[in-house]
């Protein structure tokens, strides 16, 4: 009967440590990552402007650190964040430029500027007399004058 009891106990103990072994592996892996991050902080090797508290909330950082190690994972994450920020600022600059261009006045006629309206109030008396003579001549010749 002893062999059966020991076999059953072996099976039970083999089943339990598997889950506790995974837990230990995860704990040791986590502890190793924490140690690496602490070492990076002590050596001042975190990327410039990198906010570890904010980044630690992102699961992507944890995945990168597990896949590539803490130092490389942090550098990759920081580079991706800088790239995203650069892309967003570029899109903002482009949209701002488009808004500025849409705000510019446009000519009604294609390719030519509109002629300025004649200001009769500031016109000299000589220029006004010449204009009146031109209008009378155009009327005599059968033409129409637009003011």
C-alpha cells in the first residue's frame, strides 16, 4: 500500500508545484526586471525625459521588457513614444498650415486680381473732368459705361 500512497502523493505534489513553479518563475522574472530597472535608475541610464511611473501603467512596456530585457525594452518604448509624439506634432503642423491657407482671401476670377473700385470722392477735379469726357464720348459712340 505504501507504493500507491507515495504514487498518489507524488502526483499531487507534482501537480501543485507546477503552478507554484510558474508563479516562482514569474516572480523571479519580475524580480529580475525590477532589479534591472533599479540598476538603470542608479546608473542614470533611463532615456532623457522618460517618466517611469506613467510608462509602468502601460502593458506594452512590460511586454517589451519581458521580450528584450529591461534596458532595451525601456529604450524601445521611449523611442516609440517619441515617434508617436513627433507624428502627432507633424499632423498638427500640417492641419494648422491647411487652416491658415483656407483663411487666405481668394480671387473670384481665376488667375487675375480684382480691380480696385474707383473712389470718386478723393478724385481730383481734373481727373473727374477727364472721366466725364470719356463717358460722354463712349455714350456718343453708342457704348455703355459701367461705374
